[in-house]
C-alpha cells in the first residue's frame, strides 16, 4: 500500500459557469504569458523596445502550436489513423498532444517572419526568449497531469502520481511523474541560461542553443522512463534519438558560433534606445551635438574679433606711415 502519492485530478476540465476551461490549454496559455513577460524584460535589458517580444510572439506562438501538433500526429499517427480511430481527433489539440521538437522548429519559423518584418536578428531574439520558453515548458507539462498522460514506469515512491483513468489502455496505479521531472528540469535549464548569459554575455543565438542542449540532456533520461506507446529504433524510443541528435547540433552551434562571432550583438533592434549601453550612447551623442552647437558661435565670434583686430592694426600702421612721410 502506498503511503503517499500525487493525486490526479478527477477531470481535466473546469467550468466557469457554462464556459469549459481545459487544464491542458490553461497551462499552455499561462506558459506563453510567462515566456513573453520574461522575454520582454530581457529584450529591454539588451537594448530593444518594450512590446517587440509580444509582437513577434503573435507570429511565433501560432506557428509553434501548429508545428507541435503536426509533429505529434506524424510520430503517433496510429492514434488517429489506425483501424477504429477517428482522424478528426487529430485536430483536437485541447485533448493533448504537442511535440516540443515541432513546436520549436515551427515557432522559430514564425519568429523569423516576425523578426524579418521588423529588421531584427533572429539569434538575438532567440537569446532573449530562451529561458522564458523553458519556463513555459515547465508550466505546460502540468497539462499532462490534468490529462493523466505521459507518466513513467510503475513505482511506489512517495512522489508517485496516481493514475485513476482506464481510458486508452491506461492501467490505474502509481507511476513515475515524468511530467513533474521534466517541469523541474526545465526550471533548472531556465536558471542555467540566465546565469550563463550574465556570466559570459552569450550572444548570436548561443543562449538559445544552451537552452536546447540543456533541455535535450534532461529529455533523454526522462523519456527513458516513460511507458506510453512510442516508436522504437535500436531499442530506444524515437524521442531519445531526437534528443541525442538535437543536443549534438546545439553543442556544435555553440562551438562554431564562438569562433565565428565572439561576444554579443551591439544593436539588437534598429532605432531603439535604452538597455545595456543604448541610452548612454544616445545621451552622449546628444550631449556632444549640443556642445558643438553651443561652441559654433564662439568660434565665429573669435574669428570676427581677430579679423577686426587685424584691420585696426593695419589702419594704425597706415596712419603712422602717412605722418612720417
């Protein structure tokens, strides 16, 4: 008998009067708001304008949701297109099923479109939003708790999650709460990126690459604990191999980027002032301009004064020579 465990909610839907509020969707929405809030603070600190992160997120978030769903449906197609399944369920995103790899890839495409429209370098934007994405994942994983899904192997540990649903092949019992493990890991990744960015002044997409590498390292061992249906290659789940591949690509990017573009961007948003050095530089230029304007009349006065003195000396010399003759 288990002495303690994490209870699962009896329903994944809360009702605000007649309006249904699905726990999975609620977690995603809260995560997006946190990511935009933190990303905005980091963007302003880098010298960008307030509101730019939110404007670009209008492109990135819808693309990310679509990409995440597409990846999930493709890699778990049997859940929607096998015998006895209804393919219409592939569009029911509120019931769960988003692949982080597709969400990041398509979200990056949407962010690229938004950045291009504003003349902003995508790597700088990615660096600003990276820890916010990790926190959004940490919050979004609790949507799996509401849906009683994506848990790990059976266990009697005191922090095991209790599964009460028997739908879709689930067996009631207590299991490793992989959603909790990943949530805590993502919080740690967000803190790591923030610390490393302050310590080493990461730029040109390296903060984002660090987030990707850190997440993949955790996703590998967490994925290994999961027992939900998945495709296997050489004894490992598909997402294990994806984690390894993406981790290596992220590390390779960091190494090559440091050699090719050391340091960080001086300007992240054209025409913006403020942030690290932005307002100071603008103030110095304005102050220098004022000094030049103030100094200009004095130069003219000095020039006219010197010309006047030369003319008076010449007239005196002429008068003197006339008297002598």
